[in-house]
């Protein structure tokens, strides 16, 4: 291969480059390397670049018969590299990269990031959690923070980053939580006299006042069968009982009452608490918590998906949750007031204890069961919170917002869950 010297004068200094095969392929460098076989021109340097012609837009447009692929650097009117993607007779100057295009790209990236953030704020599976608040699967309402994690199934239902190990043993009795019939209380012999899947030591729970509650297992959950009747917080502080309507409607602290101010109604039905008492989360016995939207969602999903709807299917699960007594009767099939003897297939035993309006009056005893949700209202969180309702004449469990001074029942759910549903 023939070699020739090419002299370049740069800022008054001479630099020597090697040019190989000057009439074929060309290599320009300081090392003497031949050109790459794929290149007509192979320029190598670690300290310098290449300057293509720098011309204005008008000068670019004045080029006679520009070849397809001709490259220039345009110095004005959106400066940047341009190349002719057209023909020599019909040139089309496309930008390779300009400042405005980079700005546009940056803006599009920012818009995409904002869109992703906004998507993370949507609760697609209606489980009250979003990606932004920790939901790790927006395609399933059974997967969210606080959901029961089924051990060993390879699914992280509670979004804590790991699947629950079936070897976990909360009460250290040698029986894994996944199969322990009472995971909250040590019972290595797993006594279960009535064979209901709940260990004998977990059959009843006692509150601060000494009131005893039965336990019912529904799917993966344990619920107290009865509504709370406690008159003290778990720390022993007395909960004020308020009978005066004028005082009741102005409360901003916890209180309870008996329907029609008659303690006998709390014996037959249950006590009514305002939301300020509920908000404290100091009502349920140790190891139990006030039922929230998450708990009610798990419950309703189980009852809907496992045949507790009226006639064995559907979301009309009210009869399966309602007690067999105390309801105003009606002729509408599939409602708690119609054939009450067929109610309560779930064992939850919700009774129609009515509620107290935030203004003080009482209403709907025998026709409505109203239970607090721990969550405040999404739209007016400072003044309202959610309740769940069963009506004597409706087949569905419903949820709506009431003023926090409303008096309603309270249900407790165990902090522990049971084995997977088979």
C-alpha cells in the first residue's frame, strides 16, 4: 500500500497525518493505521473532531443539486446538523439534531414521567390503594398493603416484598400460622371441640369491661360475631355517654350512646359510637382492630366469590350477613327482611340496631344495620366518614359517608389471618 504525507496547517502549527491509498480508501490519523475496510474515509483522533461546512439556511438552500445524504451544519434559524433526505433536484433538508428538537424531546420525557405518576394515582382495582400508596398489583383487589398473605403460594398479597412463609409461627406454639387454628394464642394441641376450624382458645374474646364476644371465621378472616358494647377505651379511660341531642351534635371527641337513651336496646342490639371514638382505634380488645374498608372488601369479595349471594351467586350478600332476628319483615326476595330464618349463612350475625343522626335523634332500629368504617370521607374528610349499611329491604351491602357525630355500631376483626381457602 502506498503512503503519502498530507500537511495541515492548524492555528499556525503543523501536524503530520498519514494518508493511505489516497486515490481509494483514505485514513487520516497520527498512528499510521490503515482505513477500516468498510469506510471510504476513516479519521482517528483522541483530541480533535471534524468540522463539516457551517453555513446559513439561505446558503444551504442555494446549494446547486445537493446530493442525497449531503450533510451541513446550519448556523441560524434553528441551528443544527441537517442532511438532504431528498434528491438533488428536490432536496428535503431534515434535521439530525437541533436545540429545539432536544427541548421537545425533554418535554416529551417530562410529560411521560407525569403521565406515569398520574397513572400511579388511580385505583384501578377498587381496593382503596393505588401504586402511589403501595399497591403492588392494580389488577387484583385481593392484593394491596394489609391484605392477608397466603403462605407459600408465591404471591405477595400484602405487598411487603415477600410471600408469607408457611413456617411463620406468631404464637411460638410449633404450629405454622398458615395452618394454626388460633395463630394469635399458643395452642400446640390445636383443640377444636366444635370442629369449626377455630381453636377453642380463640372461640371467645373479652373486652375491657368483661363483655364476652364469640368469634366467627369467614374465609381468611376472624370477626367478632357481636357488635362492641364496651364503655371504656383499652387503656381504661371511660368513654363519655351522651344523651343530650344538643351536646351530641357538637361533639368533636369520642362518645357513645344507647338507642333512644335506653340501655336495654344496647343489650338487645348494640351501643352506638361516634366516629371520634372509632378514630382512636382504642375500642377493640388487644389483637383486634376496628373493621376498615379493606376488611369489608375482603369479606364481601369472599362472600360474593364463594356462593353466599342470594340463591348462591351474585353480589346480593346482605342476607348472608344479617342476623336471623330483629328485622322488619318485607316481601322482597333476597333481602334480610324476607324470610329472616334463612339469613346469616356467613355467621356474621349483623343485627338492625339502627343509628343516631348527627343532629341527635335516633332512627331505623329493626330496619337497618349501620357499622363504622375507620376511614374518613374522601370528599369531606374533616367532617364525614364512611359507614356500611344493611337494610331490611335491600339485598346489597352498601357504603356511604355520614357526619362524624353520627352514632353507629362497631365491628372488630382479628389482626391475624387463617389458612388459604381450599
